[in-house]
C-alpha cells in the first residue's frame, strides 16, 4: 500500500492564502498586523527559523520587527524589550525564540508577554484556556497538526491517538487539543514518553501516531500499525558528509520503512514544519483582530 504523503507546503500555502481577506479587512481600517520576533544569541537553527518568520510576514504584507540581541543580553534587558513590545500598538504578536541562553529563565520571559499578544500560545493563560477547551491563541505546531488532519479529512473522533513526547510546546498541547470535545478532536489520547516501559506496544495501538520526541528516526516500522496516520514533528540534524551543509534533516520516524505500511505520513522536511509558520501568521492576524476589535 502506498501511503499518502501529507504535503505541508501545500496546506501552508492554502492557509496563508485564506488569511489574505482578513489582512485586507484590517488594512482597510488602518491596521497592519505586526509581529515582533526576538532572538537572543547566535544559534544557527534559531537564526534560520527567525529569518523565515520575518520573510513569511513580508510575503503576506504583515509588519515585522526582528530584534537580534547578543548571547550576553541580561534577563532584565530582555524583559524591558518585551515590556516595550507589550505597549507598542504596531505589534500584535510577540515571540521570543527558544532556546534562550541558560542565564535567562524562559518562564519568567513567557510570563512577561501579554497573553493577548502571545502568538506562540506559551503563556500559562493560553495553555490554561487550551486545556479548558476554550482556546484563544493556540501553540503553532499543535494547531498546524490539527489543520493537516482537517485538510486530509482525517477525523480523530473515536480513534486511538498516541503522542510520543510530552514537551510543553508540542506533546502536551497536541494531546490536549485532540482529547477535547469538538471538531477534529474527540480522540482517545495516550501520551507516551522516555519513561514508558514498552513504547512499541503503546505506539502499535495508534490509529494516529504523533512523534514529537526529538530523536532521529526512532519510530521504526515494527512500532507502527498497518494503515495508521503518522505525523512526524521531529526536525533533527544528522551529520552527512555527502551534503553541501554537512548535515541533513530527518524526522523522529524512519520514513521509508514506515511509509510502506501506513495510510498517511508527513515527510521531513515539508510536513509539519511549514504549518508552524502558517499558524504563527494566523495567530498574528487573530491577535490583531482581537486587540483592535476589527473582525472580517
Ligand atoms: N523554538 C523552536 N520552536 C519554537 C517556537 O515555535 N516558538 C519559539 N518562540 N521558539 C521556538
């Protein structure tokens, strides 16, 4: 059986296109949605992510400010930047790229961001609303996974979903979304993680398997049920002397072997990744609509 390859780029392009009338309605009333992305330090992967967030804003005609600070920036300096952005009417969405240098406490910074500008959906206020089934700004990668399922008419209702990984930015929120009452939800959700004794026994139960562990190609074909839907959230750099950059990107799933036995699978790159940025753009527009009271 040949699996359907879930084309994240295509879904991301559709979502961005659908944002255009909402952006136009805001602009008609004199509001250009604005995103500020703050990067502290010089982590190359973070630099790439932040640059692509800025480019995505440009392409959609959103205003963006990319604020680059050296690794030695103090926590107080960063908190000052966040407070200024909280007060800046041109900025509707604020994100501080993680990871932050170890002398800065991420939670302190997250708590300083106004919840109604928290386009990452990381603030405890937004995490709480998500868990209560009343989401406002939803964390971008979990939100993107829901959009992928919707686009491919994959209804999780009544299905066994296994999420591998319990991070605050993917594992926990995607589990919370899929177990809610409502559309593209109503699933029976199990969260497995590094302390799960027999991981393969759990993952083999999954009708929908979400891999978000951050370990290259850890999910092998024997761990997956025939005909399952596999969502691979991993983006791992593995050394490859044969490539120009000296590395290649692989997911948490051994793609070739798993693709042979499942019904749908996301590739890496080009699967979940493009959705994260599309949902960041969506959240920025949503935040602008809520903050200004302008709704199309
Ligand atoms: N680092 C890796 N992914 C993300 C993300 O979605 N948001 C932020 N702020 N930092 C990240």
